[in-house]
């Protein structure tokens, strides 16, 4: 599995499709948001488990609020992934539209293909 630094998440994609820097920044921002929420969820789950194992009434009561927060976080992550999916699809569609018109290749350069006659 290839390992990438946080700021290098999209370098492979950028080589294949010429993308606006703003689009890449938005993708990266969303992925960072998702990761932060997932990190927070890990902490919430640990606290919920500790409270459950303690079997103390006040700790178990606190779990109600922690589980609500966890559920809200999961909804937020699902929404962010949905937004990312939609944005990614639009970006790929925009890139492939340039290719299908014959005016742009995936690197954004003019498509100057020469035709050879058999003969």
C-alpha cells in the first residue's frame, strides 16, 4: 500500500487529470474534516466503552449524550462523503467532456493527433 503525506493526497490524481487547485483544496479540506470527525469518534467510542464497563449509573447516563454525539458525527461524515462523491463526479465529468470534444486531453493540452493513410 502506498503511503502519502497529508498534503500529498491528490498528487497522483493531479497527474492524470488537470484539476483546478481550488477543487483539490476543497477535496483536501473535506478529507481533513472527515478524518478529524473520525478521530473524535474514536475518542467517543473509547469513553462510551469505559463508561459501560464501569457500570456506574452517572457514567451510563452520560453515554446517552455521547451516543447522540457519535450518531450526529456519523451523519456528518456520511454527508461529507456524499458531497465529496458529487464533487468528484462533476470534476471527472468536466475533465472527460474536454477529452470527448477532441480539444483537450487529460493533461489539458490540445489534442493534435495526426492521421495516417494506409496505402
